[in-house]
C-alpha cells in the first residue's frame, strides 16, 4: 500500500509541473516587445519584473517535458505493476467499505415500552339494606257452625247420556240399491240383483250419450274422454259435480248435461231408506 501512495504522489507532482510548464510556455509566446509593453504599463505595480535575467519563462519547455515524462512513467508503472495495482485496489476498497457502512454513523434510538396504567380499584360495595323488624300478624280463630237438615228429601236427577247422532250427509259409494233414472226405474225395479244394476246402468249411459258436442271443440277438432264425479242426493237432485280428467271445453259441456238431469234420478237405498250415493259418469267425445 505504501508503494501505491508514492506512485500516486509522483504522478500528482508531474501533473502540476506539466500544468505550470504549459502556462509559462504560453507566456513566452508574446516576445520581448510584449514584455516591454507590459513593464511600461505596470511601472506602478510592485510585482513587476526587476531584471530581465530573472525571468523563469525560458524554463517552461523543461517543465512541460519533465511533467509529461513523470505522468507517462507513473501511468505505465501503475498498469504494468501488479503490486501497485493491488495497492490501489486495497486503498479504494477501504474507501468503499467506509462509504458502504453508513449505519455506523447513525444514532440508534431505542423505543421505550409504554406500560398500561395500573387498574383502578373497584368501587366499594353498596351499603346493606336497612333491616326491617319482623311483623307478627295475629289471626283470630273463628268457629263456623254449619247446620244440616237430615229430614230433607234429596232428589237425584236422571243421568241422560246423549247417543251420537248419525250424520245425514254420509255419502255411500256402493249402496245396496244403486241410483237409477226415473224413466227406467219402473222397468228396472221389477228386476233383481245384477240384472237391476245393468238395467239402471244402461239407462244412465243412454242419457249421457245425448250430451251436446261443444261448438268450439268441434271447430278445433278436440276429441277425448271426460270423467265426472257427482253425488245423487236423497231427493234425486245432483250436487258436488267435479271433473276427474279430460279436456276443459269437453268437461264444461259434460257438467252442463249432468246439471240438466237434476230431478230425473231415483236415489240409492240401504235397508229400504234413501241415502246419498256417489256416481262416476264417463263421457266420450268423438267427431264423425
């Protein structure tokens, strides 16, 4: 590292000598006439030259040549000598390490931990409620005398148990004697068993087949089967008509046809008494 410093100083001195030599060389370009003019203008100047032989400007060429040789020699030596190069690298590395550690020049500030204030003391408990003296309530005993007349006659009422009344609105799905049309009832009643049921069924289907085909359904070409369910009341009237399945237009025509049959029915019977019976009526609508 010492060798590198010496080489650097030599190069610096050579550079200064080269600079001064160039300056003096430029000053000599003016010649003696320029010197005479300068002396005449600066007679009052205490720094003016006193003698011509004391002029240093003739040495300008020597200073320029010496400075140039010093700088050239220093440059060649630095780049050709490994030891000098290593010394310079170590010197600049030391400078870089100092600049690369700026944290050593900063002041470390330690944060002081702020402690929570101590908890305040709980408030004192409320004072106990004032004591109340026991109050003694004295009750007077009252003797009650109830007189019972043993000679009176006690009549117990008869206990009446209401028997549940059988509802009249019970609908019988399969009565002993099925409902029938009045027009066919006289002929069908003379029969018995299944023959009587077939006779009534045939009369009912004959009436159902007379249903009027709805005009709108006919124009649209709507066909199909409709199934209705209704109740034949005890007086032969019709109630609770509802559609089970089928087209709405065709079902509306079938419902109107069933309503028009009210009063033409003979109610079904159980044990010789008229009962409400349920009936299912099929309708077939087919265009021809």
